[in-house]
C-alpha cells in the first residue's frame, strides 16, 4: 500500500465513514496515520465525536491517529489574498486596484475552488514526513476529478506561460540601449521565478499522484452510483491514475426465512436487486471489489467504526 490513499465517490455513498474506518485500521496496525477531509460537510468531526480544524489534531482515544478538516471556502480566500499580495509586489501602484479587481473576478470562475484546494493538497503532501499513511476523504466525484486532473492540464499550461515570459524578457533585453550591452534580467525576473515555482509544484503533485498514491472509489449498490463510478474509473485512467479497488457500502441485511411481514418482503426484494448490482460490479469492472460493507442501523462511530474497518480488505502495510 502506498503512502497517500484517496477515497472518492458520489455524494452520500459513505466516503467519510470508509476513509475514517480505513485510517483507524492503519493506526491500529501501528502506522502513524493522518486522515484529511476536504468535504465541506466536515463529517469527520461527527464520526469521531470531536471537532477538528485545518491543522492535524490527535484523535481522542486512538493512538497514532490524527485528523484535519480543510475548509474549501477558507482556502479560496487565502489563495485570493496570496495571489493579490504576490502580484501587487510586481506591478506599479497605479495598477494594483485593477489587478485586484481582475483577481477577484478570476476567483469567481469555474476551477478557482479546485485550484485553491489543490495548493493545500500539495502543502499537506509536502509536510507529511512524520506520517506513515495519509488518507484523503475527498469531496463528491465531480469536484475530486477536477482536482486530480489539475497536474495533467496545468503542467503544460505553466510551461507555455514560462516560455512566453522568457521570450518577452529576451526581446526586451535585445531592445535595451546604453553601454552597448543587453541588460541581464532573466535571472532576477520575479514572474519567471513564480512560474518556475508553480511548475515545480505541479510536477511534484503529478509525480506523487502517479507514483505514491492509491485511489479507491466508494459505491452503493444502485444504478446511479454504479454509473457514476464507471465514469470516474474511466476519467481517472485518462489522467494516468489507476483505481485500485471499489468499496461497496450500505448493503442491506437479508431477513430470516421465517419472516413474512411487509418489511421482510421489502428487504428480500431489495437484497435481490443489490445482489444483481454486486454481480455487475464484480463482473463488468476491471477494478476489484475490496470491501462489501453492510448497512448499519445507527450512525457509524465508536465501536461501529472498528467493525467497518474489519470489513475493508485493503492492505495497510507500507509499500517496500
């Protein structure tokens, strides 16, 4: 098992429960484990009955387990302020207000949310040396896919911006006058320095996601969830990220043979349908089913989380 483990899936399938249970399983196996939630619902606090923030905190009563919840709205605001400050240092005073206005408009466009959150992802991965395993409880599928696709798209985009900027500086140097020698601006250009730093960030993220991360999708035994999971597997594959397993969650219990009430008949029909869906997942996906988790009556927390962890057949030992 790789160091970084991502659990994704459609909204409401139980990603937080599964990621928290797997993190608990890793910690109980002796691994220093951090579970990171990027879901705006912040359900990790509910699972462990403890309030978390955007910095890692020890989980009460569990050795070797830490948790943190990243607030996407806070990250967008922080990203906005950092971008304003960085660009404000590189333009004339008369342009600052216009630059600020353009940046604020840019942060309202599609992709700004993912871009800000992705920077935080990179920060967490870079600062994870003290942990053996980092488990990400991600937002619903669409947002997660956009987030994970950023390295593939932005590495090339940053490369082109960098090339254009270097060409611009080179032309300016050639046009320089005085002393009959061109000015040497390339090495000290702040925009080139910032673009090169961003390029290195995306290269790092792409390398880690491809070589050091494992992806699992949580799916419920219903048609809509299976369809979305199939699309997610295909898109992750397109980004060069292979899904290593499917976690089937919320399987209904089968009633006893002697039960004949309305509820029992309903459950039998539901179980029959779910078994068809389960066969479809086993037979038509190239990705293996690594867990079949039954539906619980109460919220999964405390001792119930331990029983769910036991049903997740995913390795916890670090990759050699």
